[in-house]
């Protein structure tokens, strides 16, 4: 394939950034932005040759790939016709409203041979990518992802909106099965859960404690990992990584380490570049449909555990 023709469907809070990056990404032709609000579609294509549209059906036969960045409830309805037609799809997280819908998307992609990628953008954070090879057998992981109340649609609760980023990362670190999930959540400023805490036990024995909030004064996106003779601290917001090791030298052990050099980059740009490369080479994307489903399944278990404690 030459330059894939790509369109972005939904150019609101996040989709507008997909469009901004698609317009300048090498090896891709940005052909259209689609949004039910015409002004948003026009704003997303300003200064480019791409077309502003209000109906995704107008893209049929004109694109090789699409980014779906609409509210979660519309993911299956919008993405499936593209997948059925063999059009490659990058769909924002969570990939679907239910596991059944996720399975339908995966099945459609498998049947047509289309690439299905899921937008767990934090997996492309340079600090996360630098840390993953170091994390071999963590025994305890503590996660805090906290931010202020968002100025956007709140169609899902904080687990599917915010915590799912870290659930995906945890599942990339530890590939064993989830053994147990305990969780509690509270709706504070919306009808949905706005702050949640979950404790997840993996088959490896690793314990993960996660707190996610969208009602906090301070913005915090940190992951702390502890494994034998090593402590790894990841600041996703600052894209910083620290690694500390216990060196057993002589009678007195010593602690050594510090900040690891991380080449900063925009995770969303890396995500789009990975999607395009997967299309061009035929490989799986870094975050595949199966990965997106696994994160959705764990988020669903967290939500069910919270419901049991309400």
C-alpha cells in the first residue's frame, strides 16, 4: 500500500488532536474529518486539503483507514461497517460499551482482514515504553491517576474513562490471569462514578492498587512498581522514569540508580504512527483488538465489584 487515505470520525475533545496529527503525519493522506457539528468538522480540517463532513457514510470507498473518536455508545455502529468493508480502524478506548460489542468488532476485523487498533494512548507514553522492558516480575504496583472535572461528555464512569488506561498497562506488564478484584467507587459531581479505588490480584501473585479520580485539584499520573531488588517510578504526565536497584556488594548492600533518560514525544502521535505502520506492514498494532478487549474485561470486573459494594 502507498499512502493510506485516513479520516477521523468525531473531532471533539480528543478527535480534534487525531485530526491535527493526521494532517502532518508522514506516509498518510488525511482526507476528511467527520462530525455531527459542522463547525467542528470545518475547524478540524482548516489549513489542510481534507474535507469536512457530517455523515461517516460519505467515506465509503474513499478511505483505507479511519479513526473512531466518538462517544463509546456509538463505537460499534460506526466502526463495524468500515471493518466489514476491509477498512482499517483505530477506535478510541474503551473499545466498546460491552464485551459482546468488543467481540463483534474483533470478529468483523478478523473476517475482512482489517487492522483493528485500540486507542490506549498511555501505552505509547515514552516513559511507559522505557519502563516495560525493565518490569519483569513486579510484586506490588501502586497507581494514581487523578485530574480535575473534565469539560466534555461524561457518558462513562471514571473506571472506563480514566482507570482503564492503567488497567491496560498492568495487563501489558503482567500477562497472567486476574485472580481477584475488589473495588469501591463514589459518584460525586455526576451521576456516574467519579472516583474509584481497585485492588487487583494477578495469578503471578502481584498485587495492584489503583486510584482514579476526575474530581481532584491536582493532576497526578504516577505508577510505582516494586520487584525484587528494584523500585521503578513512572510519571506519565512529566514523561519521567526513575529506576533504583539494590546492589549486593560485600557485607553492606547499596542502593543505586536515578532518573533514566526518556526521549519525550506526544503519545497520540506515536499511536497514530503505529497504526499506520501496522497497516503498511501487515503486523499487529501495539494495542490490538484483543488487548482492548482484555482491558475492557478487567474494567468491567472492577465496575461489577464496585456495584457489589454500593
